[in-house]
C-alpha cells in the first residue's frame, strides 16, 4: 500500500494494489474518487480537500510493523 499526501493541493491518495491494472475512475462524491481495476476491485482512493474530511495527523506519517518470520 502506498499513501501520498499533496499538501499544496490538499489531495490524499491511497494506492492499495501496486500491480499494473487497467483503471476506471468512479466518482463517489464531490471529494472522493475510487480507482477500480479488474472485477471492480478497488485499486486506489483519491480524496480531494483531504484535510477537511480526514484526520491527517492520525494517518501521517504512516507507520507499520512487519512480523518476524518464524
């Protein structure tokens, strides 16, 4: 997963699947666009005016843990 935030344009982009896909954009609201791939799988989410709709402090910077291999 890739999360990018463009502060100049207040645009949050979440890419769920990094593989190459043919993408169709589907506007869900004035501020949210889904990128759909094969079989309508969600590939990415674009949120415009993100700071008005998402608490960016809770998701940025992104942190994660990878479990140790057994």
